[in-house]
C-alpha cells in the first residue's frame, strides 16, 4: 500500500533561494534593453526566469518570480529600464509578466519531471515551452487587447524576438547542465543525486 506524499513546505533555505533568484532576475534587468539580431531590443530578465524554474523547481521558482512581481507592484523599479509600479500590470507588457509566473512553473515541472536528474533535452524543452511559448501565449493576447490591434498583428510583431529568446533558452540549458555536473547541490529538493554505493576496500598486500 502506497502512502500519499506529504505536501512540500518551504523552509528558510527555500525562501532564501527564492529571494536570491528574485534578485538575479532584477539584476539581469539593470542593463535595460540592448539590440541584437538586426537592432531588435531585448532584455535578459527572461533568462533569469528560465534559470529560476530550471534550478529551483516549480514551487520555489514560482515564489521567486512572485516575489519580484510583488516588489514591482509596490513601486520598486526592478524591471528592465527601471520600470516599476502598478501601471506596468495594466500596460502592453502586462501579459508577459503573467507569463513569467505561468512559465516558471511549467519549466520546473518539465525539467524536474519525476524528480529525475535534469538532462539537456528535457531542460531545453522546459525552458522553451515555459520561458518562450507560455510567455508569448500569455503576453500576445493581452497586448492585442490593450493596444487594440489584432492578435495576428501582435504575434507578427513578436516574431522579431524569437531568435533572442531561443538563444536565452540555449544559454539556460548550458548553465543548468554545468550545474548538474559541477554543483548538484544547487538543485535542492528538485533533484538529489543518489548516493553511490561505497567501494570495496582494496585488499591489503
């Protein structure tokens, strides 16, 4: 007879890790936007969201992003370009912020499915579906409503950002892979390396 798994509870270490990643996402917005791929302006904050979900998992990752968004709502200028305040949640980019919260959960669920060791293809799939597809799926419809344009027009306008977002997904995949090999303790709760069996003692000669 199997017993139901207890509901996970956040401890002080989880909250500290969530706060650290909220800070990481905020810091990635400090450079503001920069132009790549023919002058398309992008920010690096989505990369932080990808890493939060892939490293912290769905629960702690969501707490991290929610913490950042709560601070932004209180007026702290933590978004790229020094934006902050309640106004950003009713502007054209508000749907993308909602997408961060949805996306970080999707990323964590896929990357750490079955609490297994993250592998590169599942990591990339997670950060792509959660960090790109989910963000666009939440952002484009709201953008079209707020700007009073068609969904197709909003989607077309976002095509220019796809190459940069794919590049961020690749970077996140590489970073996660490096942490799995070099610092597996980063994946607290989400994946714990199995203890290896002790080696037999060498015979004394």
